[in-house]
């Protein structure tokens, strides 16, 4: 029994070590710390890395008041992500793409996700399927994120997301009755192309945490704001619950 346990521990250690090395190569040009020893879970970026990620967010969310940006270093989680990527590549004739997508949540939930992950099992509503939602547009992700929560500090989690087979939800059907995508699809996508939903563990990894403060003008000045569809009252946020995805209402 002990020998099996020791073997499992050894394999996990090897996976983690491999992932740490792979991560270091990937992050070396952006990170302020270029060695694995004593690297923090949430590390600072160098000036080039900070500006690059800032530009990535501002490309679709130009009035986002970024306060800080951190690089996520979780080698065991990243190792599982790499392992899942290799498994997905085993499907002959199928290519696996890695997309950088946005997931917005309050700061406390973002920190919690570093321990428990973005858990699709906590999904309450089935819009576009019962999974973890991401967007290719930071403004869109912010607009449809949780407005019930009292926290004003939010985090845009920029994730590497693996996509192989995508099922596009027909425009006439918003997917409210969909649990998982049909056939071999691993991802669903909204008809407008802004929402991606993932259903399998380890097919996404949080690369960066972008912190900012929630402000009323983020909603009113959003390109997705429609008067009469999302009610706006002074400095208050009126929840648009029709678009919420989780029991804890993250996007």
C-alpha cells in the first residue's frame, strides 16, 4: 500500500517539476522573476509583461481601471492542463487550439479558484450549457458578471483554454436546456461568438489575474449596454439575472 502511495507521489512530483519547467519557459519574457525557486503563487510581471496584458484587456475593455496584474504560478494545476492537452491531441484528425479568454469574478472567488479551480459542477443555470463560461471580450465578461455580490474589487482571470470540437448554439435556441454539448464536442459557443463554455476538468488554466474596481460607468458605457434591457439606477447595479451562469453567479 505504501509503495503504491509513494509511486503516486513520485509521479505527481515529476509532473509538477515538468510543468514548472514548461511554465518557466512560457512565462520568462513576461515575469519579473525568472526562476522557480520561491516563486510566489501570484507573481509580479516585468514592465513589458504588464503593458502587454494591459493592452490585451484594454483592447476590448478600454475603460477598465486596472490596479494590478499578477501572473499565476500553480505548477501542479498547470501540469494537469498540459496532460489534458496531450490527451486531446490523441484524437486522430482533430487539432487542439489554445485560446486566451476572459472570466470575471469578485476577488475572493478568484483567490478561492486557485485552490478549487473554476468548478463547472457549481453551475446553476444552463445558458449555453452547464459548464464554466469564458468570453473573448473582457467588456462582455464584465458586463454579464455577478452584480449581486457586494465586493467592488473584481478580477479578470485571463485563461488559456483548450478547444478541439465546438458546438455553436443556434441563434433561435439560447441553450437553456443544454447540459453538455452533443456528439464529441468539448466546447459550446454562443451564436454571437462571445461566449465559450467548457465542460471538462483541466481544459483551462488561469494565466493572469487582472484586478480592477467595479464602477457604474463600466455598465453604462459598455458597447453591450441596451437601455431598457439592463436597468441602470444612478450608482447602483441592477442585476441582469437572465444571463447569469453560476449559483455564485460568475461569468
